[in-house]
C-alpha cells in the first residue's frame, strides 16, 4: 500500500503543488463573494442568484437553491453561528440559519441594489448599497430599517472595526464612519476621488483598495492616510492573515505582501471579485465565469518580480516521518518551518535559529505535504511524501 501511495503521488498533476489551484465548479456565472461559516464550510454567491457551498475548505462545491434570480453581491456569516446573510440587486436580502444549506427571502425596506453586508455580533449588522443606501438590523437580520443617507454615492463595502465603530466606502473616494453602531454617520475626507471597492482592519490600521491599484492606509480614527498605487488594474478585494495580505482584482491581478507588495501570477486572466483567508496558509479567491482559486501555501510564492531565495533539500523523500532539511547557507536569524497537509491545515509550526540543517521527527499520516520555509525576506516551498 505504501509503494502504491508513492507511485500515485508521482503521477499527480503538478498543479496540486502550485501556489494557486483552479477548482472545478458547476457554473460559468460570475462569482462575487465568499464567506466562511466554519473552518471547512464556506458559501459563494454570484450572478443570477447562484449560491455554491463547500464543506471541505474549497476542494469541491455543490449548488444551493437561492430562490432568486437577482445578482447576489455579498455574503456574510456571523462569527460563531450558522447564520448568514446574502444581499444583491433590487434590494434582495436572503437569510440562512443552517450554515447556508437553505435560504429565505427577507423583506427589504429598499429597492436599491445592495452591495455589502457585515455584522459585529449575533444581532447587529449593516448593509450598504447604491445611492448611499444604509440598512441596519438589531435582530440578527430578520428585519431591517433604513438609516438616513448622507451621500448619494454608491457604497461598495462595510466593515466593523469595533463593536460600535463602522466604516463604509464606495464611489468618488467616499468613506463614511459611524461610532454608534451605524445609527449616525459622518463623511471622512479621503483626499481622493478614486472608486473604493473594499476595506478591512489589519494590525490596527484600516486598508482601502480600489481603482487604478489604489491602496489607502489609515489609522482607526481615520485621521492619517498613506496612499499608494500597486498596479494599473482595479483592485476589488483584500484579505489579511497573520503577516500576509493578498488583494485581487480585474484581469487576473493578484498582489501579495509579507514584507513588500509583489505581483503574483496564477495563470488566469479573469476578474477576481473577492478573496478570503481561512487560516495562515489557506485562502480562496472567486471571480468571473465561475472562477475559484485556492492556495494552501499563503499564495505568495508565484511572484512575477525577482525575490531573494535559498536552496533547500529534503532527505529522505519519501520519508516515514523522520527527515532532514538541508539549506545552502547558515542563516544568522530565524527560519520558520510549517508542515501543511493537502487540506491546507498547518500540522506543525516550528522556528530555528542560526542553522542550515533541520532534523524533523513527526507522527504524520501517510500522504502528501508541503514544507514551507520562511526567513525575513525569503520563502521556500518543497513537496514531502510520507509513506
């Protein structure tokens, strides 16, 4: 059986070990958003009411009935619950209370297109949409009320950065802020007219992305801004986990950062509309024409820019759980090592100082793993087979 596993591994397609793997889904519709309801379960929504569900961290997807043909723009699962909200065109609001297996239409107080939804706890949430639309719920999404608008511009995204502090962004450089849970809002001067598509909080800063590759960094009080342009394409979504950030956008654009922003090639020219990390190494991006990409290695090693690297050899390989990693130089700082299984789960995480040789003894199940070695500015990924 062990010999069969070894030869099977040699026959597997190389794409399994690339940084981004295209997943097969039963739709060619544009996919607009993804949200995880657990460490393995996620819902994807898209045009003409398409809803897809995965229960194995994106390795396969099934189609779920939505009860609508409206384009769905966003989906959000309340942390720690099986309750999710999807929103879309013509005021569409859908509610699921069982992890996305079933969806019910909720009466909407607005007929405007709804573009994004976020919750801060099991009760309180905000929806934003076209023409400055803002809706609020205090009962977990079963009913919604209109908040008096303060802008005419389209709002693309909303994000809580504390239990009562909320930020929304959209067209014409619009940034709105609320400090009382969304009851009242004020306009923030972003000093740009760029079209913002997404916002999130990371390391006590707010990050906005949008047209012409803009990335705008602000403190949590939205007082100090740092602006940069990463590329020519529109960036549509950004997600960060631990020390890695990835932003995706039009025409296959992927930018990633650990120590500096780098252009990444996944080999496809589709528009990517959303990306979400589920753990330190696993992220899923969704986009037009049924595009679903998954990485289980953090996704940043397919850089189209020149980056420093180092050589590493694993022996024996295949191994029985004991193996040695030999690197081409003695690095004076810290070398971090992660062992990642085929589901993207980090099964071992260690650090080593001032060495070029690492001996590992782990009780690993038979299978195929990725060894991820990282230094301050360098990353090396190798395949390991356990018999």
